[in-house]
C-alpha cells in the first residue's frame, strides 16, 4: 500500500541544525531524525512511507520568499512542500496567490508560533484567498507543548467557525482537530465534513480512546500524519496498526484521501 504522511518537517541544509536545536529546546521532545531533508527521506524509507507533505512555518513576513525557495528546492515525487505566510499580515492574500502561481499545493499556519487567533475576522482576506485559489491549508489546532499556558487561540470551536464562514475551504485541522483538546473536538468537529490530520493522538492517548475517535469521524476526511521528526514515522504506523481499524478506513487514511487532495 502507498502511504502518505501529511505532517512532516525538514529544514534546508543552511539552517536545519540551528532550527532543530531551537525547536527541541522549546518542546522538550527529542527528535527521531536530524531535521534535514536527507533525514526525513531516510525515516520514510525505514517506515515504508511513499510520500510526505513537508511543512514550513513563517514567523515573520520577510521569511516568505526564503520558504518559497526552499519549497522549490525540496519538491520531488516523494516530498510535497507546503509554504507559509503570516495570515494576519496585510500581504497575506497576495502571498497566497503567489504560492498558487508557484505551483505549490498548500500552506501551513500555526496560531501559537505566528501570534494570531484562528477565527479572527481580520484573517478573512487570507482565508478567502485560500478558498479562491483552491490551495490546501493545514492549520495547527489545539494547544502546543511549547506553550504551557495552554493558549486558547486554536480551539476546536474556533476551527469550526472558520469552516462555517468558508464552507468550501480545503483546510485540515492538525493533531486530530486539537492537540490535547480532544474532548472539545468531539463536541465541535467529529462527524462533520472537516479534514482531520491524525498526528499525536495515538501516541498521547490509549488505544481504546484513539480507536473511538477514528471510528466517530467520516473516514473520507481523515489523513495520516506523524509530525516527524517529533514522532517516529515507523513507530506511529506500528501504533496505528494496533488499533484494529477496518481495512477500508485504513486504506482511506493512509492513501486514498491524500491522493484525492494532492493528486498522484
């Protein structure tokens, strides 16, 4: 079976060591590879993963062109790079259109690292541009381990409001709709036509809880993700397979749904 990991990270050869040192210190999680593109590809080979979506994140507007260049450099048959913009910045909608013109398929945003509230009205021009261009938008949702104060800027309820305002948007809620906020995911997102990416649920909760979450959502809207290098790709696949999920759901989760979004 082809497998697509919809949530991975790798950094360019110029910055990967420094970036990994900073992120490891902030999260307290030891990585499973060194953060380089070669490290990600080796991890994929060990896990039997065919293709990975590689996510970048802009923390200031001037990083926009650097990230676009990295996306062009890293793109291959096995690596699908997503670019990033600061969605609250006045240039965000223009940046979205530039990314689409580059042929890059998607964008990553992170409310905690980028300092915005997910459903803030001032983000509407950005979301409108994403919907109009048909780009895929992957958003960090829920809390973040690097922010122990448990920021409330990306709750499942806020995520639901974005989908209500932009029903045609191809937005994916990372970490099964809300990292460490899964009880609210049950209330606001499960069972709705909302894309959920699965990273960090299975490795943080027990098998019974995880299985219930998977079976409570539309299998056509689930995407396998690991957040590599912070979770091992091989290890996460092994955990997922212990859940005893139906074969049809596993096929959609690991391959068919990603192919529908990304194309072959």
